[in-house]
C-alpha cells in the first residue's frame, strides 16, 4: 500500500517547472541576477571555509546518480520479492524516470553551470540531477511509509525527507555546482514525477491512500 498525493500537487509543480524552464532557457535577466547574487555569496563563504567545502564534496554524492539508481533497484527488487507489487512499481518508476528526465533536460536546455565552482562538472545544469534524485527519493519514502505510520511518525518522516532534499540542494549551491534556478527545478521535477508515479503504480488495483490532513482515506478501485 502506498499513499497518493492529490493530482493538483504534480499539476501545480509541472506548471511551476515549465515557467521556470521558460525563464531559464530564455535568459530572463531578473532570474540571472538573482542566481548571480546568491552564488556570489556562496562563493565568498566557500573561499573562507575550505574544510567545509571538502566535507560537502563528500556529502553531496549521497544523491549522485549511481547510488540513487543502485539503491532504487535494490529496494524495488526487495519489495517485489516480498510481493509488494505497487510499492516495487513506484520505486522502479522513480528510479528510472527521474535520471532519464533530468538527463534529457541537460541535453536539451543550454544552461551552463557557475564558472570556477568548487566541483568541476562539464554538463549543462538545469535541473540539478543531485537535487532531483534526493527530492525524488525523499518523497517516494514518504509515500511508501505514510499509510503505515501514526501522526507523529508521519510528521517525523516528512520533516526528515524535507531536510534531506533541502540539504542536498544546498550542497549543490554551496559547491557552485548549480545555480539556484537549477536546484529549484530539481525540487519541482521530483514533485511532478513521484506523485504521477504513485498514481501509475496504484492504477491497476487497490492499495492507494489519499493523503489528507490528519487522516488517510483508502482508495478502492
């Protein structure tokens, strides 16, 4: 059994992502000025804290593509082995679709990364792959655990998930691996893909849970 956010969540996220994509691809000056200003602040802080930069270089790779895909495949296979078909399908869909989508965007959208960052990456930057991976993994974990937790457990799980997604996004900014728009795009991409994957995983039977306030309504099909 997995939880399923309302359809409005991925639709709003998709609208936001498309607007951000248009502004980024079009080189909207106010967005570029904001990106420059925030990145300059991170650059100054990083120059003054080389030890922290070294730590962040290691920490950020927890959401790199290889760990994300390997963990996703292992969890998908484990869930399938336990006859948890819909949770396994959700994990598999997220594991495959998220890297493919942000990789496709890197190929299609010419948006160079900050120059002389604390990590060297040659590809385009929109949206942030690490951020997309982290946010997708965090949201998928929430949807998988939500039906099995009481209110306190849900609060703790959501808090940890948000903290993880935000932390990875901030590491990408602090390392000057991405502009702020890239990181925001990664969060939005996860908010589009994971809820839609949850809907796809529950389409062929029961076992879905609508997330609503302090109670969860079972959806029977």
